[in-house]
């Protein structure tokens, strides 16, 4: 028997994809409080071994609430801090967390949540300041100073100037080397300290939850976008690592080329990395980012993995991505450096879309698990379709769909052709009624040869398009807002999931 390669998936198992913001809570948004622990208990009781979440970083407020467009690659989203856990520390009173506005339970109203939680955070911080200085807070600030100091200043200046577009700030604040915090006003210094306090609370609460999951045999899969927002602390404090012009604005931006779905391609508008400069500095920023994520998660999924080999580069002044071009990145050299630093790094490579032989070679070299999507498995004939179930590699992760896909119910009813439905029925060996098709498709994914199966919670519950997390390439009103109602997790759902996990031999 051949020995499993270091970065492969060792045990046949399964898990659920549910972002923290989608958890139930009475505060308008899912958080790291009691409902997160209840969901971990649900996973354990149904023999799931993985909980996958979307990026936990703070979204850029002026652009969208997408967790893939954030103001820091290191910071946590303060909106995920649990008021109930703050109250347990004596930083909020019972009446303060009880007296909350009427916020929707089925989706997030980010504007109202930000207003409400900012008020709570201000109150908690004032009480925290009045307490004796905590050594664990000082330790946190010291150990994370390599990113925390600049992040706290960035957010405070963003709020002060009412824009995260730092290229529009007064000149003396655009260059971190020229900034002298000693000259800041008491109000600005207080704001900086508050941001450090919020990060301390976020990481304290997150690591408590991660420890709780670990004790119950549940591993957490985190998600790391390859790019960061231009309006981020990362670009502001490390402009040398990005392709910017003399005015420190992007010369080129990210995106994808035209394809069958988008005639002009997609403009993502992230700044592009200067891989030559990153290499000269030993990839320090990237290594710090990876190590940081590995402290937070048991496994890290890297979004748009192919961007490490070659990326689609578009001149910033262009209106569409059509005139972009492919540019080589540092793939082989970068990952040889990564593996020397973290030999058995637990990564999942998002390899969806146009994948070249060079990308596949890199993935195979380090035995990184890749992704297979059930919804893509019936779009073309099996012989040429790597997403077709029989073609799934053991060292891969099968998803019924991702956060960018319609839930199975809506996909089957509204998106696919009659020919695709016939392929599904042919594979199942029978026709299936619309009210049962979702569970049959979940069963198919769980039966895949892939060692790890991840199912979005929406598909476990058989929900429709109203529960879709994101529609790519759009600014749809309800992108990123869906929330789980706790009463939907019934004893029947638990029993069915536990039974299916056993039948498909995904119990470790």
C-alpha cells in the first residue's frame, strides 16, 4: 500500500458550509456566540467532521459586504463579535444587549447592524478602558503588531476621513513611513486603541470557538481570497508589493477573461501583486498571511488558486476585462518557499474555471486537494467532465455547490436544461419528484469517491433561491445576507444527515 502524500486528505469524511454571518442570533447577524456553539454541536451529533466558513476578514464598507473584498487580510470582522460573550466579561449589561432594534432574522441588514453594533462596541470599549490593564490584551497587541498596528491606524483614519480610499487622504497620511502617531489627536489615539480592542475580542472569541470545535472532533476550513482590496490596510501599508503608479493608484487590476458566461469577462478591480518584489523580500508578506490563517483554521481553501501560476491582468482605465492578458506569477518558486516553511501545509486549491497544465502540475506536485462541484457534473458528457462523479479523484473535495451557486433546489428547477435533468435521472436510475430531488443530489455528492464531501447548509435543508448566498458579477440586493432560521434544523434533518453519513461511509 502506498503512503499518503503529506498534503492529501487522510480520512473519508464530510462537513457543512455555513458562514458565520448566516448563523441565527437576535442581533441582526450571525456571530461567535451561543448559536455558533449550537451549530458545532449539530455537526458533532450528525457525525460531520468539518465546518467550512467564508473569509472572516472585515469587508470594505464602501464597496460591498463581500467577504472576498476586505480591508485587511489579517483582521477579523468586528460585526462577528458576540454581544452575549462581551456581557459575560462584564463589558455590556444584560439590559444593553436585550434592548436591541427590530432586526430581520432571515437576512442581514448590514447598514442597521453596523449602526447598532458600533454603539455596543463603543460602550464595551469604554468599560474595558476603565478596568485594570490586561496582560493578555497587551500580549495580543505585541504578538500581532506586524499587522495590527497599521490596521488600527488605517481603520481610524478611514473613519476620520470618511473614506477607505486612502489615495484621497491628505498627503501626509498616504505614506505609513511618514506618519507619526505621536502627533495624533487624543481622539484619534483613542480610536486606534478601540480598533485593537475589537481585534482582541474577535480573536479571543474565535479561538474559543475553534478550541470547542477541536475538542469535538470538528475541523474548521477557512477561506482565503488570493487578492485584497485596494482600499485596504495591506495595500496602504505595503504599496511596494503591488503594481501601483507614482500616485500609488493601481496601474493594472484583477479579473477574468471572456468566457461562455461573460462575453466581456469579469472586472474584479483588485490591485495586482508585484511578484518580483515579493520574491526579493522572500515572500514575507505572503508567508505571514499563510501562517496567520493556519493559526485560525485547520485547513485553508485558497480562492482562485490558478492566480499563483498566471493571472488575468487588465489596465486599470479599461471598462471591461476583454482586453486583458495572462501574466505569469511566481507559482513554482513561491510554493517551494512555502513548503520549506510549512512542509505539510493543509491547503485546498480552488481549481474551478480554465485550468492550464501548469496549474495542474503545481497542484499535483504538492498533492493539494482540489474541488469538484456536483452541479457541474451533468453539464457535458461524462468522458470529458472532471466534475462527473465517477471521475472524482479521491484526493479532492466534492461540493454540491459553492457560495456562488444557486442552491440545488433552485438550480434543478430553474437553471438546468431538460437534457441535464435526463442525465441526472439516468445516473440515479429513475426519475425523482421535485420535492425529493435535493436530498437525492446530496446523497450523490456524499457517495462520491472524493474523500471529503462539503454540503452548503441550504442544500441540507432543501432551500431555494431565496437562500442563495451570492450571485457572482452582480450587486444583487441580497448578496451575502442569507441567514439560517434555527427552527429549520429539525430532529428529522439531524437523523437523515446522520444516517446518510453512515451509509456513505463518511464516519471516521
